[in-house]
C-alpha cells in the first residue's frame, strides 16, 4: 500500500519540479526529513537526448543513483523515458517536429510503500513549457515516470 | 508570453487535481480571484472511455465548456487525450494491458497569456494511481493536456 | 517509376472513396478502362475491428483479393491498418477513446508502376467523419494504405 | 452539423493538394467563392522538421494564419502533426527510418459547420510519395489534419 | 558486463519459448545448472489482457516472482509489455485490429551480469503466430522484454 | 498452413541471428538444404538509419532481394521496420533517447507455407544488446519482422 499523501514519491517529485523559493524549501525540508535522496535542475533543448543526459548526469552527480551500476541506471532511464512521454504526449520527438522545451526536472528516490519489502523506488518529474522555437509560442507541459530501483 | 507562475493554467490544474483540504481551497480561491472556470472530480476504471466520459460530463455540468458547441468539446477532447498519454506513458490502454487507474481530475479554463488576443485556453490535469487490478499493486501517475478553446 | 497522375493507385482510391454520383462514375469508368479491380463501401462504428472486417469482406466478395490466399489477405490487412492510422492520427483506437467514425472506403488493386516487373499493388482509402458519439460533433478524416500484393 | 460535400474543409484541402491545372482551378475558384483562406505548396525532405516549417511558413506568408498569435500557430501545428501521421503511418519519422517524402500540401481555413457559432476551422492536407531515398522506389501517401482555430 | 552467450538471460528465454523436446531439455538443464528460476507456458487469444494474465499467473505459480510484492510484479509487468510490443510491432492491440495470437512464453529470472552487484533480472520471451482469426492465415512473431528485479 | 518447426522462416532467422560457430552452421546447412536464400551481418549504431541501411545493403549484395525492384525493397523495408520495433519496444528511436544498439541480423527468404501458392516470404531477425552509450550498461534485445515478397 502506498503511504499517505505527504510520503508519496510522485507528488513530491512533481512539487519539487514545479515549486520555487519558500514552497520549494518546504518540499526539500520534507524530503530531508524522510531521508530520501533527490536532485533538481533545469534543461532546455530541441534535442531529447540532451534532456535525458541532463537528468542522468544530475542524478549521478547528486548520488541519487550509482552511475556504475546498470540496474540503477536502467531504472532511472525508464523513469526518464516515461516522464518524457507525458511531456511530448504522443510523439516522443522535439526538434524533428519543430518544437522545443524548457524544463525543470526533479529526481526523487525513496520508499513510498508501507511494506518495507517494497524497497526503494525512483520518480522523475518534469515541468515546464513546450512549443515552437520562438519565444512565447509555448504552453506548459508535465511528465512523471516512476520505477522500482 | 505566459503570465507568471500563479496565473499558469497547467500549474493550477495540476495542483487542483493533486491537493485536498486547505491546500485545495487556496487554489480554488485563487482561480475564483482570476475569474477562471474550473471543475474537479474522481474516476477509477479499467476502461479509458469511462475516464474520458467522466471528465467530459463534469466539464459540461460545471459549465467549464459548452456541450452543444463542437469546437469547445473538440478542444476539451484533445486536452483529455493528451493528459491520458501522460498517465499511460506509451500505450494508451488500460484494461487491454491488465491495468487500472484511480484518478482525480481537474479542468481549468482561463487566459494564461499576457496578450489578451491569445484568448481562452483549457487545461486537463490527472493525478492518481495506475497498476494491476489488485489493491496496493500500483504507483502514482500524472498527466496534463492543454489546448486553445 | 510511378505512372502519371491518372494511373496512380492511391489517388484513384482516395477519389473513389470521396466522390459520389457523376464524379464517382468518372473514376470507376477510368478504373475499368485500366482493367484494375476495385470495390467501395460504407461502414460506421466505434469498434475498429468492424471497420477492418467490413473492408476485408467487401474486398473478398468483390474478388479484389483472394480470401483463401494468406499473402493476399496479409497485403490487404497491412494496407487497411495503415489507412486506419491516417484516420485515427496517433492512437489506433475508437471506442476506447470515446469516438466513433462514419467512413466510406475504397479498395483498388492495379499496376501503378511503369515497370511491369513491379507487378500488382493494393490501395485502401478511407474518407468520412470522426468524432464524439453525438450527431454533429465530428470532423472529416482521411487515410490511405498502400502495399505490394 | 457539417455543411454538404462542396463546403467540406477536409475534402477541399485534399483535392487542392492533389489536383493540378484545370481541376485545381475549380477548387480554388470554389474556395474563393466561399471566401475561405487557403494556400498550397510543395516540399520534399528526409527531415520532418522541414515539412513542418514549409507548411507553417506558407500559411503565415499567405495570411492563412497570424504568425504572431500563438493560438493560431498552435491550431495549425496540431493539424500539421495529424496530417503527418497519415503520411508516416505509425512511426512519425522519415530520415531516421531511411525514407524520404515528396509532398504537395494545402492549408484551408474556413467555416465548415452549419452553426455559425462553430466558427473557423483549419485543415492541412498532404499528398505525394514516400519511399527509399532512391528515385522511383516510392509509393503514394496522404494525410489530413483538422483543428478548430 | 553481460556474461558469455550461454549465460545470457534473453537468449535462454527465447530458446526456452521456441524449443520443444530434446532441445528444450537442453535449455532447462542449463538453467537448472545456473540455478536460475524459470517457467514456460502456452496462451492463445484475441485479447491482450489474457496474454498478460497467463504469463503473470504462470510466473507467480512457479515462484519465478513473488505475487505479493509489487516491485516484483512491476518488473515482470513491464517485461511482459515490452515482449508484447515485439509481437504486435506498432499497435499494441489484437482483437481491436482483428488479429489473434497463439504464443508460447517463457519467463526466466537470473543473474546475467559478471558484476554480482547488478543482481537479478527477469526476461519474458514470446514465440508463436499472429494473424487473422482464421486457421492458417498467420505468420510467426517474437518478443522479448528484460527488466531488473 | 505453416510448415513444421524446422521449415519456419522466423525461427530460422532468429536462430541464424543468435547462433555462432557449429550451431550457426547447422542452421545454414538446413537453409541450404531448403534452397532458401539468406544473409547475416553485424551492425552497431546510435542511428536507426544505419541499422536499416546495413540490412538493406547486405540483403541486396547477397541477392536475398533484388535492389532494382521496388516491390522487393518495399517488402524488405517493412520487415526491417517491424523487427526494429521489437528491438526498441515502444519508441522507434535510439540516439534521440540516448541509447545505442549492437546487433546481429539475419535475413531469410523462403517458402514457409504448405500451400505453394503462398509463394515467397521474407524474415528479418535482430539479436543483440541495447543500452546506454557506455560499455556494459546494456541488456539483450530481439526483433522479428515477416512479410510476403
């Protein structure tokens, strides 16, 4: 069974990606209290592979995952691809379809289930804008991927 | 250009779908202040068509869209399908792939751009769980669709 | 090399599916002149499988394909699925996504290449409306699939 | 309710993309009579983004859409992507899958519904060939996307 | 680094799904020697959900996975869906597209990496036929999904 | 009806792609006995188009298909794309999603049906690894495409 709202990994990841300033601090303080690992960053690009690389690099550098262990990178990778599907909604493509994104991302690793045997899970949340490669011609977009790790 | 964070339609829709109680009230108070139309509901099913129908019905009943006008229903429909893609991440199927969802949805209609000529837009946000049709075997999921209306 | 416009199999299939009355007669007369096999029909449904079945049945009954020969049914099947992708644009689903179609279909079998060794090809064209299961809440849709046979 | 055949926006867009010479003139004369806006062009590429850009540029230059208004570009963009899905049938990719297209496109903006409140809609039609990047190794392809604007 | 060919989890799963009699015995003897867990079964259906359910049930009954632990079911589920994508090639649908499958499946759980820290992985292999719901109108199909567990 | 196991085109293609040394010789001897045409090769890339090109080139050079005849190249092309879908499982992309493959491929052309009128078919099998562009961070992957030719 999933824990109650405040200990939900996806909810925390989304809010961490979306919030700034005092609201963000509230989330990070709560994640520290839970002793969950997390990181946050920004990336903008017309190339999907830069989005994937930016998230993987941030998660490795901040020790949210162990970059030497394929099983951890495999778990993270699939969570990233799932989050990207929410952002791109249908065609997992950016530049090829003449669009670009400006995203804030959050990666959270924790134990979201009551049952300790369910172990660790990882959530990747993306929040930002998607649109034409012209400033202002864009709307918001969100994605969330979750995997066991 | 999009307005600043508090007047972002996608952000408001996501928070409205995700929050309860006092936090939810803060969002609805803010939406009322903006004079934006919105509604919120819950739906759980293994059938995608019930998800689509529940959101459409709620949006019509709460006068977020005019159910007699195809252009409004067309705008809402595509926003719903895009939000569902974030929830299903890859295959837009539930029961056929032996999975079920329990979702809270929010529909928000407003004017998220500085330029008044950009007119009204609609956002559909989904937040909840997806998993096997067995209680507890599930994780969180999120989707957001945005369209001009 | 493809033959010139009037002997193009896809163009003929699209026009056959789209036209009525005198315009339709002009196409069928031309197809008879080319000694190409063809058939035409109508189907409306929220179930994709009824669309596929209606086209396959019409093509068999009108001897456009030999229903006993898997290689012919395989060629037709893939042409149908490709045409359906043009109609559904993204998610190859109807009822599951709360939408329905009213389609006219045409199947044309002929020799569209200058080089006789290129042999016979088959085209499946679909033209009609797609929309909500409420009369009038719909727009047009088109699909074309082409395969060697 | 959609107007009768001659005032259908998708049908007009398909025929405009497909026809040459006298047949084309008949369509443009009819579109002028309806006071609908339209444009037509050609584009060949292994890069999808060039297809998207060519259509967007033509539609802006010919005042079929207002390039300064995101809601118009957003409506056009989604119609283009839907049309491209009919052309690519399954994988929205060209060069990555070693294929190229030679397309004629038409964009039509008009009022296809009896009810004036349904307002303006936009149709993007594509007709041409798709195949290997070797002359002659290609077959026809069609796509149609329609959106409210 | 992956171990050499004989200790590859995907290769073993594919051969286990594909082989009968003496050849199959050779694979199962080798899997027993590796102390890897596995199971094998058959399922035929026009409904994808029966395919998914048959594999999950077999894997639980044969203790290849622990049905009480979501992280194990989640790992298995995604491996099944990936294998199904190889079988369906493009549209993850059977009956909706008027086609049916007759499949043999194998699930193998083992340690395919030299580095013990990479832990356990699970492979789901499918081999059989796909085609029209008419005996004989079918060709072979294969799918493989692999996940960390 | 498909012939018995040893004369199945997909099975032979998969084993040819997967096996080395003595096991491979057994397959090629059997294919020679059946008088079926085949070829085998290796390709590694982050670019899908190099995979497609490598298989097409090998099949042409080894006279498995006639590169001058579009109907043969069309049959091969669709078999390749279907095989690639098994390898990529969901998103037909490699480098754009920051992943790379190392594949062995086999193309087999033969008569897999009892009924001689079913004629020739072509199978493309892929077997190898997919993963991050870092040595060792990869798992196995398989794909099979079959088409009439």
